[in-house]
C-alpha cells in the first residue's frame, strides 16, 4: 500500500468507529433521560456499567489505530494508560494532540472504571461512583467529538 491509501484507510476506520461512538453516546444520553429515575436498581447499574465500558473501549480502539499509524509503539506495561496519555501529546512534525487535558482526565476515570468492572462480579453497585462517571461522561462527550473532528481535518490535509 502507499501512504495515501494508508491515510484513507485510517480515516475510514476512525470514522466508522466514531459512528459507533455516536450511537453509544446517544444511547447513554437517552438512557439517562428516560430510564434513570429516582430509584435506579441493578438493571440500570448493569446497563450504565456496560454502556460506559463500551464507550471507552470504542474510543480506545480509535486511539490504538492512531498510535499504531503514527508512532507504531506502545509500552507493554500499563499500555492502556500509556495510550491514553499519548493522545494528549502533540508530536512535532508527526501529528497534533488528539484530546484535550479535560477530556483526558474524564477518560482516565472511565479507563480505571473499565478495568475495575472487568473483574467485579458482585451485584451491589456504588451509585455514587456510577453517577460520578455519568457526570464525567456528560462533561466530556461533546468535546471528544470536537477533538476527533479536528484530528479528522488534520488527516484530510495529509491526503493529496
């Protein structure tokens, strides 16, 4: 393949993942508005947990594609956090930063929660924590789309 084809492929993969991300975002927002009442229970906790996990994993997939294309290396230990940190870096003459610092801070909370939830098999959820995570999601989801749109513009400029 050539560079132009590789760039077009990366852009298409990112945009496909963004469309999934937007659907997940819509689901989470709709769920909060219509189904998260004053006395949420186990079903709501499990839905929130899985939805936020899927949302973060979708973003991480985008970040992984970007990192492999531009840097082609990840630290083997704690690579999930390292990948997220890399997305805050502007790499001179290579690529701009992908996400802003406030987005990074919010996503870091979702990353930590995803790691926790993968190994948490109890059914008693901490609603204060879930509401905190939903607040983080609500605080950053619009900026994430803006950040990814800016990166897509950068990619478009690289394609002849």
